[in-house]
């Protein structure tokens, strides 16, 4: 199916018998690549990176370069299905769209007549598109009065941290990393998860820059950097505070920047001086000398930059850790240079009109409860009460696979298995979650619908045009929610709005839509050094080391080290810390069913350090039991120094049905939450590992 088609420098197809259609990668990755899909006789035959897009430059990751395999997958859902066997059995019968939608609407209407809050939408970043994500879906659930979902499962701790430090999800331009002289890659396996940033980091390295990776795992990225700080999970704030200590005692500070563009410097200084490298070394598990060397590099190199990612915030103290790291550029005045500062997410730079897309006014004054998606396992098993509200009677899942990705999956499975729970899943494949549905509705892939995107790794808006007609009877999410709205009698004009109109509404007049139509992308204006003279989007206009807003919430207004819920080194039955970073060839649970990628990845594995393996009689390729009080997971062991002593790496997120015992690594993770943002603590998890 993937025939060789030449793409000219202007992004057009060089084959006269084919056409090219510009689009955007929809997946949860900071790169948000611009795509060119080659179509012949109505069939997509190749997906390439757009060579004219300055960030993509014609290069795609291995996953998305195989996107035609996803759209034409032999197991693609092509028509609506109704459950015909026990929940979880995956037994379905084919039905028509009218049969499915009529019954779903009738069931939802009956539940809503008692209490619409008994209905819960569950979605996340199966697509990052603003239209196929939360536009028509949000309108539908707002009009219905359903429970609201707090979408926290990935980035909420870091988001809350940035809001209370820098003022929002803002930072330096990613392209300027190519000019940095020192780059700290903190909590990111950029080769696997931020490919186009890695290209810029390599450009900087060739020009003499020093690259330092800070990560509990010896990733592919760590192997390519000059230095690897292999700290224990959940200790990033302690490391950042120790770096501050060294900056202070050696006077590697920009006093003018601190005086004019920060709030709370004296209070932060007092706290940081308690964190000498020896103290941090004992907590982080890295040599004090390595901490001093890193501080010297950060304090004496100009320009210096930090590429932060979300892995480090998936522990109890993740929000405080991001706050501490986000303070570092202001101490040295790194923000003065375009190639200095920090980037975690650029999504706060995009002028999205969420109200126009999601129409919260349709709530009409109602204030439904909000449920945290991290605790879906407990919430599905919870009885109704005055504190909780009504028991969840109906669940509509789209753009997510919670049975595979939500923590403590034994509880999630038990909740989804409730015979009295009515579950509708919009999907492209029969995922672990779809197996528990009462109805599965076939959804389109990115090649088959309109959408518009922001990015959290650069500052370009991207438009996605449909390249092919929907395969089989698949429909866009938007059309499915329009059809349900009609059946429920929602006659507001907003439910008739087309997808192209929604794309236009996403940015209104703030972005030139004609430019999007012509070239597929448009750049959001942003200064090269946005905070060279302060001007942070905080209430004070400054970098807030001390946050009055956090103080008013009764929280520590200064960043600090917050120990894990399950701290390493406490002894007991579970002596190993486990993190569960994504497998390189998957993206969360997406692409797990693409055979070519699964063949590259192999099978579910647990990386374990040779010392820990020897103590337990474990050898590479042997089957191991990984367990704690929440459950047990069986997989193959890989004995290697990618894992540090005392820490094991359970690569995810495999679908449960591909696991050796029908489980995955989330059998072991907990539903506890982070200090800020109510996020998940996937990497705050103690286990034991023994031969099976």
C-alpha cells in the first residue's frame, strides 16, 4: 500500500495521477507535525511530513509515517456494534447507525430525566484536535447537563505549576534551542517523544553546546547526551533546590533580573540555602559532585535552556517539582536571550476561543459536579451519596482508552464490568475499553475529517483537511454528537454547525484562516525572547517564586521537595520503585495494534538493573511477576543498565489483551493524586519483582 511517491519541495505530489492533501498529526506529541497525504483514486497511499513546514521539514516519526496502516487496518471498526455477550467478552453484533443512535438517545434521555449528572463523558488526547476533541461533544454534554470531567491524566500538575510560576503554559521558542550553549533535557526521552526538538538539540551540540539529560532511566536520549543525571523518581525538586543553593553560594545570579522581574526571591533564597548538594544527593541518589558540576554549568553558561517534559510531574510532588525547575532560568537571567529559558508547553500562546467551540453557556446556569478522570476506577464503583452525587449510570468514551491507560486498572475493569452501567465507546479499533461497551460507534481517523490544531512544542496553528472519504461507515466524532443532539431534541443552531465552520471558530479573527487553507499552517506571533524584560502573564507580571494564589488556597507558596506517596528506600514488602515510560514505538496506547510497530517493539517488558536481577535470580527473557497490593503484572525481563539500581522500568502502555496474563503495567499504579493539579502519580509506585 505504501508505494514510493515523490513529493516536490513545495509539498505537492510529483505523480500526475495522484493528489496531495495537507493535514496535521493528531497525536499527543509536542511536535504537531504538518502532513502531506498522497491520494490516488480515493485511496491514501502515503503520509509524509510537509517539507515546507519549518518544524516538520518533511520528517515524521516511525509511528505516523505508517499512518495509512492505521486507516486501512484490517481490524478497523467499519460499522456500529451492539454488545451480544458478557461485558468484557468483546462479543458484538452489527447494527445500523439508526438502531444504535436511537437506542443510545433513548437510554440517555431516561437517565437524564432522573439526574443528568449520572451521565459522564470520558475523553482525552486520542486526538489533539480542537474540533474532533472538545467542540460538538462539549456542546452536547453541556446542553444535557452531564457531569463534567476534569481531564488531568497527563499534564495537569505541570500546568498548574506553570500557571503559578510563569503565568501559563508559556516559554521560549523551540527553534532557538539550536542556538543554546547548554541544554538540560529534563524528564524527556526526546529522541522518542520530541523528535524535531532533538534535531535542534543536535544542531546545538554540533556547534559546541553541552547536553545534559536528567532522567531516572538511561534512555536513548541520555545515551546521546554529554552527561546523564540518573536521579530517583520523584526527587526532581530536591535537585532543583540544590542547584539553586549552588547558584546562590557561588553568586552565579543575575541580581538585576531577580530584583526587577521576580516575586519572592528572599523567601526562595532562604529555602534553597537549606538544600546543599549533600542533602540533595541523599534524596536524589546522585553524587553531590555531579550536582555541583551541573550547577556550575547552569550558572556560568550563556545562553542556557531547559527542555522540560511531563514525565517528572507524575509523582506526588510533581507540581512542586515543575515549579522549582521553572524558577531556575530567572535566577540566572537566562530569559534575556532567545536561546535561554525553559519550555514545557507552548500551548498557552495560542489564542483559542474555547467558549466559542465548547459553548459552556448551554449549561444555562446549572453547575454539574466535576469528576477527576484519574479516579475513574473508584468513581465507577462508588454508590450515590449527598457528597458524591448520583451513581454513574452511563459513560460515553471518546478519544481515550481508560481500561488500558487509567491507573489501578483492576478497579477500572471492575467498574466497566458493571452490568448496570450503560457504556458507549467511539473508536477506530476494538480496544480494551471497547470490549466493555454496550455500543461501539466507528470513528474516523485523521485522514477522514476536518480539524484544527494548536501545539505544545511550537507556535504554529495547523489545519487538517480530509484526504479521503470515511472508510466503511465511520463518522467523525462531531457528526455522532450532532446526531445524538437531534434525537434528544436539542434544536439550538450550534448543533448544526459544520466541521469547517468549527475550524474557523476555533481562533476567530485571531488567525488567518485563508492562510491555513492555502498552506496548512500559520504562525502565532511571539517575541524571540518573550520574558527578556519580564512581562510574564502572572498577576504581578513577574516570575512568581512566591505565589499569593497558592497561599490563598492554603498551599505552600514556595516550591519545595514533596516526598512520594510511596517513597523509595523505606524497606517493607515492595523495595523497588517502578516508573512506566512509554514504549518508543507506541504513543500512550495508540499504535499498539499496528503490527509493524508492535513487531519492532516486541512484547511487554520490564527493565531491571543487573544488581537487582542477580539478587532475585532473574535473567533476560525470563518471565517475571511484578506485584504490589494493587495487583500483579507478568511480562518478560530485560536485564540492563537502562534501569538504575532500585528502580525498574515497566514500558507501556500496552493494551491489556496483548499482555501475558491479560493485564498491563497499570495493574500496579495507584489512583492517588499530585500535589497540584489533581494529576496521576504513575511514577510514584513501589513493587516487588520475582521470577514467575
